[in-house]
């Protein structure tokens, strides 16, 4: 079963598989199902309960393993149940499961500062002989993003040459600036990325459009969308959502309606968050669009899954 399917489809396939034979659901099938639920918890209400149910079924049929533990920790981090997350380590100890770098990176992202996160790294090194992996830098940058700490983010990437930074690492840096809602500074970081030969992606355009929307800069947001369209990204659901977000901020009801009509005509199903922005734009919702954008940008990033972002492009980086 493909872990990257939409959650509802994955759940249906998984249920059909178990109806054929409960024993036919392998640990890998459960891992994929848990992955769908853990990652989609950002936007799908009720997935915490669904995850708990699937995890309980997994334990009835298979022994606990590190993959399932890491997905549980991810789910607890996303649902901000940090007390239960910390206690899950004692459960791992009871089952003789040794935490790995993925476990460490998840724990890093629960910390408020990079100094606190570095203590996690030191602890894992001494207790489990676990060292940072290729995703640890992004996990540390995620801490900077939450704290809007652009200075520490620059210090972190200074250990590498800018040319050696991967696209995912650059996008993690860009998110730090985007969450600080500074369009000019964010654009400069994007230019630095381009100077290393890395092109703008739907993710990059999404972040820039999000920051422009936060600044109520409709002209910039629409120009970015036109630029992205020329590169073939116009059909990206996330970018259409960003454009709708900007219309919500500036109160452009007519343009919001035209965009919704366009999506329906081109058979692009609006996401839940796009529908929320549309409702704000046309006046049927009183939510604060800027707060919604900020929450969306801040929650959409995950170093363990940097390529399936609702706001910033749809992709996934495998654990």
C-alpha cells in the first residue's frame, strides 16, 4: 500500500485488505497506514483517534518496532502531547527498542530553542550512540522557524557552503524567514538559493506568496503566481490556495469567486484551507485570514516530510 495516497483512500484500501484476511496486513502495511495518518493530521480532523486505533491494531498483530515508535512520536509531536511523547521512551526501553536518528530529530522539533535542541543531540550521542543524520539540520531549522530566529538559522547553515546546501535545506531556511513575515528578507534568501544554481520550486513560490499575502501585497502575490504559471506550476493546488489566501486578506470577493470558478472549471478540487480562505474573502466567515496563513505556514513544514506541504507544494521526503 502506498504511503503517499490521500488518507481516505489509504484507509479504504487498508480496510479492504484486512477484510480479506487480518493476517494479510503486514508490518509494512501498518507502517504505511500510520504514515498517512501521522502526516495528514495537520488538516484532517479526527486523525488522532484514527491513528490511535490503527496503532492499537498494529500492536495486536505485530511486535512493536522502531518505525512504528517513530510514527507514534511524530503523531504525538504534531498533536502537541509532549508529556505522552516523553513517556513513550520508557515504553521503547521496556520493549528493548533503541531510538535512532529519526527519533532524535522528532524530539529536537519539540524544543523551543536551538540550545535546548543541541542538548537532545548530546544526550542521544551519549545514551544511544546516535549521531545527527542528513535531516538533523532541517530539524534544527524547524526550531528556528518556530522561534522566528533568523540569526541562529544563518549560524546553523554557516557550517556548510551555500552551494552544498540541498534544496530541502534551503527551503527550511526560507521557511524561517517566511514565518518571520519579512518578504524582502525572504526574497533575498531565495536569491541566494538561486545563485547556487537551484531553481525555484512550487514550495518556494508558495512560501513567497504566503509572505506577500501576510503583507497584503496583492500585486506581488499575483506576479509570483504568474511567474510560477510560466514554469508550469499554475495547476498546483497549494499555489491556488495561496492566491485565495491573499484575496481573503485584501477582501477581494470578486477575484476570489473568479478563482473558485476557475478551479471548478479545471476540475481542481479546493482543499479545506482554500475553502476557508474563500469563505473569508466572500464574507461568509469572520476568521482572521492573516492568523490562518501564519498557522498554515508554520504547521506545514516537517523535515521528515518536506515535499508534501499543503501550503508550499505537494511532495514528500522519505524517512
